[in-house]
C-alpha cells in the first residue's frame, strides 16, 4: 500500500532538516528524501558562521541582520556544544576602504539590532595588543576593532537538527532521489528512486528544499509550478596549515569584498568568493582564480603565508540568489544582493489549497525561523495535531 505523509520534504540540508523538525514538533507525519547524505550539499560547504551578518548592513538588510542576531542568540543556548561565540577582529589599514568611523558606526548599529547582551559588545583593540593577533601584518595598520559572532560545524549542526527531527518521528531516506510528482487534491503523488528501486508515496504537501537543485526539482513536477528567477553563485574556501589562537579575522580583499580568515580544526580556513555558476550543481568545483584570490588576500594580511603553504583542502559550494541585472556595478553586485529566504507556495486551482512549497536561498543561521515560516504558510493544507515540542526549546546535541 502507498504510504501517506502530511509533509514530504526533498533535501536533507539545513532547510530540509529544519522543516522536518518544525513539522514533527507539530505532530505531523514527515518523510525526508535525500539523494545523497545529510548535509551533502551547500550545508557542509558554508563559512560555518552563525552570525548577524555585519556586512549585510552595507546593503541595508536591517531586518535580516536583526533576525540573524535573534537566531544566533537562540542557537547559542540550544546548541551550546555546536555553536560557539568567537571574537572577530577587523583590521583597518591606511588603504582599507572601510574607514574606522564607518566600522564604528556599523558595529554600533549591529549592537543596536542585537539583544543588548554582552555578546553584542565591541571595542577598539589597543595598539600594544596588536602583536598578539596571530601574526597580523601591522605595517600601515591604523586600528583594529573586535566584536563577537559565532562559529559552528555546519555538517554537525545539520545532522543534529535531523537527529532531533527523527527523534520526534520524522522518517529519513538517504540515497533516495526525487524523480517526479503529480500535484493533486487532496494529496500529491511523489515518486523517487531508493537504492535503485522506484518507490511512490503520497504527501498532502511537498516541500522543495533542494538548495541549488531547486529548479531541477521543480522541472520534475506536474502541472509545472511557477518559478522565480534565480542565479547560482559559487563560493570557495581554502584550508591551509597554521593555527589561529585569537579568533576570526574579517579582512577586506583587493576588490573591497569581505573575506574571513578562521580557525578550523587546528588549521586556517579562508573564504569566500562569489562567481556566477552555470551547470549541474553536482559539478561545482573550485576555480584556480578563486584559489589565487583567497591566497593573495591571506598573504596580504598574514605575512607568514607569503613564503607559500600547502593547500590542505579546497571546497566550493553554491548559494541560491535572486537574479540580478547585467548592468550592475559594485553596489548592485552579487555581494549586495538580498540574502533573504524566499518561500513560494503553489496552490491547487480547484480548491486553493497549498500543495507545494519551494525554499529559495537562505542562511544556515536562520534555518529554524525559515522552518517556522514554512509551517505558518502551510496551515491551510496541513491537519492540526497535538504538538510534541516547540523548536524554540528543542536542544541540539
Ligand atoms: C560559500 C557559502 C558560504 C556560506 N556561509 C554561510 C555562513 O557562514 N552562515 C550562514 O548562515 N549561511 C551561509 N551560507 C548559506 C547556507 O550555507 C545555505 O543557505 C544553506 O546551507 C542552504 O541549505 P539548503 O538546505 O537550502 O541546501 P543544501 O544544503 O544544498 O541541501 C539541499 C539538499 O537537497 C538534496 N537534493 C537535491 N536534489 C534532490 C533530489 N532530486 N532528490 C533528493 N534530494 C535532493 C541535495 O543532495 C542536498 O543535500 C553560505 C553559503 C555558501 C554557498
């Protein structure tokens, strides 16, 4: 007999895991289909920051920053072993475009958008302490600001959210490739191949949380749902030997973009880049000019790398961003495009009932909030059941 679920979720990245958790917390039945493994897509290739996103203030994404800071505060409590508050350092040199007054203003605004806790404090690091900053180049250095944000292990966090969902009853199938769906009333018919076998199930609502594969999944659904204009933007990180002991460095690359230099499992992780990607998301790979850009930026700030260091790893991931226009300059560049998560609901023409929800873009930091919003958008289509939990209080281990 065909199994039926309230919700069938495609993708076990942070969004699929978060949506499954929020749904089972409401007592709903959930199946998650994942073509590879949990966090095998973008959710293991991020900069691993649970952050307000100081740089989003430049593109005036104030509500996004406020939400990210709220979720950061919550995750520091719920996932204490997985999300850790870290000092961040912003060096300002004679030739740095963002001047000290601008950083002071930005950090003051960042603090105002936060919860007023000690985690929102910032300061100017006195010159006498600059030599303790992991060998940061002090030639031409005019000021260093220190503030706080959080770091996580994205793969571990995604797995923890998925385990939490499973502990409340969500079913997860890995090596399960979604192959097609027929949208209908009162439920959708969903087909997938699992360990090479074709299987079918029914779901009152289908959730497309396939990250960079979002369009590919939509193309397999009938009747064809509406689609938003998006672009896939690749971001690369490089991993080099060398331990940073003080925290994370927020530095400006030659093109004014922000690059993070971070401690990562006893080594140093540097990222990221932004280049339009066209092709199959499974084929994303670091490009030589991205590696050169990140290496040059690292050497500019940390002279000990100027004599060369072996690359331990190079990782590329894909963001889903709203499509831009070809005439944009720096201000309208990829860097400045909205990082808001967009939810698109497809309704039955006959009954008006929601039957498909697609998640575009988003952040690791705001996955829980996104999942709650997904639930709020689907109330018309999902049954009301006795809740089992509330994601605001579910600890992640
Ligand atoms: C370089 C980079 C750095 C980033 N840094 C940060 C950061 O520091 N902090 C932050 O908050 N955010 C960051 N982000 C954003 C964040 O990482 C992403 O928004 C988030 O991981 C996306 O998760 P997702 O679940 O939507 O997608 P994914 O993690 O890609 O998950 C989608 C899943 O769907 C599966 N799938 C696809 N097609 C099918 C199919 N047909 N059948 C079954 N399964 C399928 C895939 O295998 C995949 O596992 C960064 C993003 C990038 C690219």
